[in-house]
C-alpha cells in the first residue's frame, strides 16, 4: 500500500508540474448554423485567423513563461460538431502562425443545421477532457443567435466537467433576423456565460468580427493580475 501511495503522489506531482507549464487551455467555438451564410463564414474564419496574428494578441500569448494550449471547433446542430484545430501548445510565434493558418484554410463542414448550443458545449467539454494539463480551462463560444435545437447551455453546465471550465462569449449582434444586440447580449449573459470572471465581447455584425475577436483573445490569454478576479461582464 505504501508503494502504491507513493506512486499516486508522484503522479499527482507530475501532473501539477505539467499544469504549472501551461496557464490556460483555450478552446474556440465557431458558429456554422444555417443563419450564417457563406460570406459571413469567411469573415469569421478569416477574422479568427487574423486576430491570432495581431501583434497585441501575440504579445498577450507570450506575456508570461507559462504557455497557452489552443484548439478550435465548429458547431451547429445537435450532431454537427467538427474539430478544426487539435490541441496545440503555443510555445513560440511560429506555433501561433501555424494555428492561424489551419483555421484560415479550414472549410465549413455543414451549412443547413440549427443552433444547438447545449450540444456544442458538451462537445467542447469532451475536447477539454483531453487538453494538455493547464491551470485554467476556457471555452469561447461565438454565435449570432440563441439555442434553438435540443437542450440549452444549462444541460451542459450540469456536467461535472464544467465545475472547472469558464465559458466566455463573442456575440455577433444584428446579424441574424430578430437577434438585436439587446436581446442577444441578454441571452448570453443569462444563459451562456459561465464561471468566475466570464465575459463577452459584442461584434456589430460579422464585419466587426475581427475587431471583437482580437479584443476578446487579448483579454483571455493575457496572464491575470493577482487578486483581480472580476464578475461576469460585458465588453464592447
């Protein structure tokens, strides 16, 4: 029993050492529901890639010795989620450039399904379960509408995994029919944001996606100031 106990302790210490090398596992979720047309999809893929290449975002990624692990997926209907970028440890600017290249070169898997946000979040939790060991875990949900198929985010947040996962939002307002900024930001605030310090950034349509993604990524990956944990909030 003593030998087994020593092995368990050693394993825990190794896991702790690995997590100490990675400050954040960040998973980016891309909305490809039927309300997003081909041109808008190009704007969000290109915007995400360009935001990752932005100097201020790169500076935030490398603002500390601890690294960031990055992955991305696309989502729409209940059974329509696909991995775009598998977990990549961002150790140098070249890693971030390659990640941006993969996202920019990706092609949409589906275009005809509704918005199943609860299932997308559950899929994100599965991906997070095999992420590198990191001190924090964040899923970034970008979307232009409310959940309209299957269970909503509350279903996913009942899963044990979400005890350790923060969910931030990128709200694409005024893009889909009836989805005004006030309505959609209220939906994200009340249903999507999850965890201590969760926040959202609002894009005024897909033309504004790059600016909003750049602002959000910079805030997400910059090392937190000790003692500066903020409540859930909205950023413009």
